[in-house]
């Protein structure tokens, strides 16, 4: 339809936006220089290699940020081609892997992977393989992947996800292939190449990859956006402007328009803006990208922790940090010490740690050490043999340590146990074995231990009330849960989460809470912490006749209200800023973290929205 030197093509190449025109058969007629740049089709290569395919014995190095996403559809089972058959690796996990292609005799392979719900800043792997010094890393913060072979680096920046790969010839050990942007259009994804598909040369005269005259589906696969583009070209009436779309795994801002000649549809135009260039409007490109991705990763981490700890409510900075420490503790076998005042939620957090650990399918046994005298506590924990003491059952009793085998044992209020029993507990924690009361058989303890206290154990050690050696034994992974008065930001989310549960438990209709009542709740110091807040709300639910809880329904001890010498009036700008933060958090929560949908529902511009996200804390 257009010649290479046509005015239409020259005009399109002058545009600062990507521009693609397809005819009514879906054939590409114009694909301007900016579009080629966005999708890596006109990529400036750092190194040269010829065409070919991966052959048996070739050394394959993979660094993939998310298996199955923007890597040509890689699947964990395909990694068997380089000797890796780990059933724990799943779609969405990150992986760095080094191995020999289709070499049944090869035993030298190495890999590291990171689960998709495990927030890290970076993973890296180094390996000496076949007289080669190979190293690779994935930097999640800077969004950069690097594979290095004998000092030569093959690095690439990515926006959302990317599957990077370098292939070395089995005989010469020279670089045979390295991955670049634009691989989707060229059919050179990791899955394609490991499955035996050929790759094109790079950096020489034979690498003239022209998209003109090709089907749009050949270059941009069968994605939702590509199908819409084709549908419009063939006559369907769809159009939009400046919408977020992912094409070939790359985030873009797109506008789609039909092209008619008279009454006849002759094709369609897709105008593309690289989302990274849109961000240049906010700040200098590199700094803007780094800041934005750090924010996005932080939001992603918070979404992960909130999803994994649904019953431990709060989105303040303090509680997000508690959840992050708890997630790390869940991945460990070490003893966890939960510290915090009564009512802060130590037992809830202990159960959440268990539910996110490898012990989650086994028992979670909780014991309140303060509720049992020493003699009864000993027999309850260790169990006893028949006839061990007066009143003992003839057949004896299985202790809680045995019941918790393979699972988690939670010892609450450990600061209340006597010094003599502390010595017995220390022996169990050190040796990982115990005897039943009156028993002679040494039983191995295979259980995760979590302990909790509302006391300051360091002070108790100094007073001589708590053994120093036991304190150091349990203080392996300490997590301090702050009191509610130190995280007032969480009162709104706690109240809105607790109220429906109370209403359901008490058998009444759902009730809301007025702004004035929330203000009073926020001014209270809560000596009883979250438990006291729940009691205040439950009483209010029971005495409120309508559907809204007002300040008059709150039974609060005014002695614990915040003191002020004068009426405190906030500046209007502070009130507006707090309202903006609350609105953004609610929008993100309602749309399950989808920032595009949250931005649209708030009816604010993209630049303003991302600037406000940065000020959430």
C-alpha cells in the first residue's frame, strides 16, 4: 500500500510517538522508527553473533525475573533441557540457572530461584563452569539483569519482567546467542529457543528484520490489544485514547483509531507511547524510573504482606515492618520471640507465622503459660507416664510437645513461668529432646517454637526473674508489636475490619461509624490496645439503635484521651492532605492494588497520582 520512500512513511518516522498502521487484512503497512525503538526491533547491538540454534552440549545461562511472563512462555518443566527438575519451582518465580543443553551425561548445573511472594532487592549466582567464570544477578529495585562470562557483561534493563539468556558454544566456549529487546517479534523467547527454534544473527548486514508486509499477529502475538487492533482494521467500531496496555510484555499508553476511505474500512492505526517516556515528564528519566519502581515494589511488598497476614490488620509503617519480619520468620526454623503489650495481637501473629510456614499443614498448639501452675504446666507440656504421680491416669497422657510434633508450639506469656521450670524449658530448647513426667524414654522434639510475652525480658533478667541463658535461647528472631497508641494510623482500618465481624457475631445488621466517632477513637490511648478497641466497638454495636455509631455510643475513659492545653485546630492543608491519603489508600484497596483503576476512579491525572503515592507515608 505504501512504498519505502512514501511521504506517509517519512511523515510517520518523524513522529515522537510509536505509530503502526495495518490494512483490513491485518498486514502491517507502516511501522515507524519510534515503534521499532519501543519494541526493540531496531535494537543497537553491543555484540555480534551469527544465526543458528541451541545444540546439544551448549552452555545455557538464564536469568528470568518471572517464569512464564515476558520470556516466550517458559514453563518450569522446560528447564529439564539444562538438567533442572525441581518441583518447587513454579510459574511466577524468579530464577538464575546455568546448565548444559540436552546433555544427559552432564551433572554440572547450578541454579538459584526466588518465590514470587518473597520480596528481595536482588538475587545473584556465581559459578565456575567448564573453565568459565560465570556470574549473573537480577536487581529488582533498579530493574536490571546482568549475565557475565569471563568479564564480558550482557546486561539489560527491564520495565516489568524479562527473560534474559546467554548461550555459549559447547566447543569454542564463545558467545553464540544473547537475548535483547524485541525478541518477541523475532520469535526468540527462552521457551522458543530451548524448544529447538532458530535464532537470527545480530549486528551484521544479514540482520535486516523488516516488519512491513507481515501479519500484526506475527510481530505482536495474539494478545488482547493486538486482537482489538485487528478487529478495528476489519470493521469493528472500537476506539480509545491514552489507555494503559501491555504489548509484548511492555507497558505502554495506547490510542486506537479506525481508518476509513469513504464508507469503507481500510485499516486501523495504533499510536503508542512508551510508558517510561511518559514518566520523563515528572523527573529526569533515570531518577524517575528508579523512584517509581521503588515505590511500586514497596506497594507490591505491602500487598503481599497484607495478603499473607489477612487477620493481622494495619497498614501503618510500623505494622508493615512487623509483617515483613513475620514473613521472614515464617521462612525460618528458628525460635521466634513476640514482644508487645497485652492486646496487641501476639497470638494472631503467631498463628499467621505458622500459616505461612512449611509447618502450615500440621498442628498449631497454643499454651498460655500464665494460666497453669508449674506442676500442671510440666505435665501438660511434657505429658506423663501412668502412675507417675498421685491422680495420674493409668495409661498416662500425651503432652503438648508431642501433639505439636511436625507443627508449631506457641508458648504465650513465657515471662510468667518460674525459674525452676525455665531451666527445664531451656534444656528442651537446647537438646530438642524431652522426657515425659515419670518417663525414661528420650523423645525427640520436631516442632517450631514461638514464644510471646508482654514483659520486658531484659529487665526481668536484671531483676533475676528470668534466666539469661533462656532469654538468649528464645531471642533469636524477636518481633516487637507496637501498642495501638503508637500506630493511630491503623485505627480506621482496624475499626472498619472489626465492625462487620462484631455485627455478624452479635446477629445485627452491619453498622457504620461517624467521622466524629472516629476522631474520638483516634484521640484515645488504648491501654488495652486492639482488644480494648474491639470491646469498645462491640459495646457500641449493642447499644446503637440505628445503622451508624456516633460519639455518644462510645464508652471511653476520658482520662486516657490525648491532652491538649487548647483547642487543637489543624491547618486546612493538613486536613486536605490526610483526606487525599485516605482516599488513595481506599481506592487502591478497593481496586486490589490496580493503580490505573484507582487513578481513574479518583479522576486525577497520572502525574499527580504518582506524586501523591510517593507521599503516602
